C-alpha cells in the first residue's frame, strides 16, 4: 500500500513539473509547444488514455523541435529536470 502511495506522489510530482515546463515554454512563445500539448496533469496521472496521450505529445514535440531547429537543445531546455544519459 505504501509503495502505491509513494508511486502516485512521484507520478503527480513529475507530471505537475512537466506541465509547468510546458506552460513556461508556451508563455515564452514556443510555437511547437503551443501546437502540441493538450493533455492536462490530472489526465496524464490518473488515466491510461491521458498518460499515453502525454507520451505521444512529448515525442511529437521532440520531432517538431528537431525539424524546426535541426537539433534537440530546445527540447532539453524545455524539460531540464528529465534524466538524459
């Protein structure tokens, strides 16, 4: 039971941070972010459909950034707290 609660807290925290990162990108004029992301934090955390949609949006955003910029630097600036090995 404790593991489930811990996992839920981790998921909510991560998705909330991702939503803040997306909001900041859109506010700064990132047209690719504005045209890509539609899934909210609650849907991404609590529904399979939302989780899958958020994942597809992230992949689509990365593709758009690569097509527009020719490199992934903006993607990494948008999501600076994500692990990148």
